[in-house]
């Protein structure tokens, strides 16, 4: 036998092994068992910082060279200590980092690494949701701190947050198509929970950030609300699928989640109503028996002054009536949603909730349009309007120009600083309201 | 050495990070399965040995500080488990040790050998393989190990070094000599 052919013969056996198919289901099952086993056999005593630093050292430095390091060992250990974090009780330094910190890029790298090496779509999505949670923690920490340029940093992080929400949205729809109901339900619940935290934190944060950042915050809030609605819709889909076991997601869980959103939206709506009424452009009327509706206030001074508005601008009266319409239809949608909750009509709820969320977004848009219309109007009839404005427009905030009354600029009139959580559609057409920054954030997301 | 493996290994050893170990599982479960599958009589046994490999490696990582090379460790553990399996069988069935580990895995391998794409019949392929294996069995144990781990299992030298508990340089020399020795044996035929 010639010498080369035995190699070929043996290699053929290797080929055979390469063609062996591994049972995917078995792999998954074993993985689960493994994870359970890992949890069970986790040693109770914590790893000491010294031994973890030592193992870090031994890991990356061959034994031969370690001898040379013994003298400056303390220095090395302290460096590694910073990188890998102190004792196991405190969170690692890198994990505590916020945008702008030295170690923040390391934190992001670690996140990206773990994302890249996560296989299943469901796990990736769960991980992404965790990271969204981290972003909002960072925002919270930044808001509370006195870090330099914290406004900028918060803005960038919120920007990343918004982009992450878009990613989560796409990934959620993919997961819905591919994954097992149990996984979809678990993921959707996680998303729901996290977005709740996000909305709450964003609401708090909005109060303490500078004005330019607020628009971004509001956009992020809108994205968060949209995602949480999608998550609930996913849960409802899972529930109504015929072959799903009852305990994967319960009716109570869904109802609770929906009610949560409904009350959030209702709060937004009442804030919006208040604002609108405060402008004097509309008022509530109790013509209907169910709930007071808004109607445009024909006698408002603002409206009479609208004759000077140019044709390209929407007049305040038109904007006001749009706002009134959107608020009324949003209210209607919410009432219908509540009705469906009591009827436990899950399918209907799914659609209605989506409609209600969209309606809320439109309310926000219309209010923004209204503000710009009023502002445009104001600039052309400056003096007269300002005097009347002082009493009828307490809600509008401006980046001041003139004296006693907060003047109104034609340009950016950001939405009020009251602590409402109105979601704003990120595609708000009114260019005057959105701050058009094109800053390239350094925090990229896959 | 693979940077990701290093990072994951570090997480497991210093932080007892279960997630990191689960990722190690994801990375190597298929390779380990294929490694043991050919050597064992059935799919079920291959599955059992694979799971057992990962469980034991975890325990080893928790207890021992001298681990640098998780892939190699996994292969080492798997190989030992295959050996254990056959040892247990020979004890249980009271088959005398004339049925060596080598023979058992050889017959298993022969069973698994699939059709050659170039049209050689399965019988011929198996006969050829059996011949080569018989010659290999006449070499000394170190030579046998290196040739099989290199050609059949397709492992890199650093893994083979860990499994055989030698350093990489030795392994290369061993490999070279083993190849020559086998050439010699088969030329005579």
C-alpha cells in the first residue's frame, strides 16, 4: 500500500464524523439540564478577589512570564482589579460605567461579545432587552449625577435607547414567527416589564434634563410605549393560539398588563386635555352623557388674531380642532379598550390597544403642531399676543427672548416641561419642534 | 489560543459564570458529540458520554486551577469517558482484556464508515480501513494515539498535547515519527 493512501483512508473516517448529524432537540434539552445542574452545583463560597485576579493573570499570561511579574505583582493585581472589578460583592467597575467613563467602551464590548455569541433569536432578544434595561439605568445614574456634559451624554444614551427599541421591535416580530410559544411568552413578559421601567425612568428624567434633550426623551418614551403594546399583543397572540397550555400566559397577566397601559395612556390623555384647555383654544363640554368632550373655543383671542397667519402655516384654530379630534378619538379608543377588558375579549383587545396607542401618538403630534402654529402665529402678531398669552398659555415653554412674559420664538418651541408622558411619534412632521441633531453617536448597536 | 475561549474560560474559572459555561457548551457540543460518536456503539451512548463530558468538565473547572485550554480539556475528558465505557463493558461482560479499547473503537469505527463518494463500495472501504487500523495497532501506543487523534479526529496539535499530557513540540516529533513508522509497516505489504 503506497504511503499516502493510508492517510486518505484515515481521513475518510474523519469525513464520516463530520457528516454526523447532531440531534438539535437533544442539544437543546441537554443545555437546559446543564443550566439546571450548573445552578445546583454552584459553590456557595464566593470567589475572593485575590484568587479571581490570580486566575485572570494565569489565564492570559503563560506561567514562564508570570515569574517576571512577581515583583510588580501588586501593581499588576491592582490594574487587573480595576479591569475585572473588585470583590465579588460589589459590581464590577466596568459594569458600573456610564457613557463618558473610561471603562464604558469595555462594557459595551462585553455586551456586544455576548450578543454575537448568543445563538437563538429568543435569547438574543432577551439579552437585548436586558441591555435596554442597562441603558435606562445609565440614564438614571447620569441624571442623578453631576457629571460634566451630562445633558449630552443623556441625549446620546437616549438616542441609543430609541434605536434599541426599533431593533427590539423587529426582533420581536421575528421571534413571534419562529420561536416556541413558551419562549415568546417569556420574552414578551420580560420586554413588557422592562419597558414599564423605562417609561417610568424617562418620565422622571425628563424633569431634570435640559430642553434639547427633552424631545429625545419624549421620542424614546413613544418608542417604549409602542414596544410594550407590541409585547402585550404578542402575549395575546400566544394565549389565543389553540394548542398552548394555559399556564404559559394567564388571562390575569394579560389583563393586568393591558390595564397598566390603559391607565398610562389615560394619564397622558388627561395631561394633553389640560394643556389644550389651558391654551384657551378649547374647553370641555358635557353634551354627551359618557364623558366630557372637547370642543374648540370659538371665542379665544388667539383665534381672532389668526388672520395674520400666512397661508403656509396652519392656523391655531385648525390645529386646535385637529387636537380636539385626536384627543376625542383617543378617549373613545381607550373607553372601548376598557370595555373589552371587562368582556375579556382578548382578540378585540389586541387590536383596540394598538389603536389606542396610535391615537395617543396622534394626540401628541397634534399638540406639537398646535404649539408651532401658535408660535408662528405669535411671532407675526407679537406684541398683542404676548399680553394675552401671559394668561392663556402657561403651559407653553420657550427659550426666552423678551422681558416679563416668556417670549415665544418662531423656531423651536419644545413641548411643555410639565411632567406628562405624552408619547411623540418619532416621525413628527413638524420640523419646528424636533431638534434636528445629526450627531453620530459613538454607541453603535448591532 | 482562541480569544473567545480564553474569555469564557476566565469567566467560568474566576466568576463561576454559568452563562459563560453554557456558551462553551454551545460552541463545542457538536464537536464532542462527533468525536465520541464514531467510537461508541450507539447514538444513546454517544449522547450520554457527551453530556457527562460537559458535566465533569464543569466540575473540573471549579476545582482545578490549572486549566488554560478548555477545548482540549473537553476532548481529554471525553476520551477518558469513552475508555471508561469500554472498561466497564469488559468488566461487566467479563470479556478478557484481549478485547482491547483499540479493537472496540476500531470495530465501532468500521461500522460507522460511510460510503466513499468516488464509488468504492462500502465493503472495500471497510476492508481498507481495517487493514490500516491493524497496522496501526502494531505501533507503540504513543504513535497510535497521535495518528488517530490527528487523522481521524482531526485535532490540532495543541489539543493532542493536552490529551497526551505532553508538550506540543514533542507531539509534532511523535507525529512525524509515527507517520514514518506506519509507512514502513504498510510498504512491506
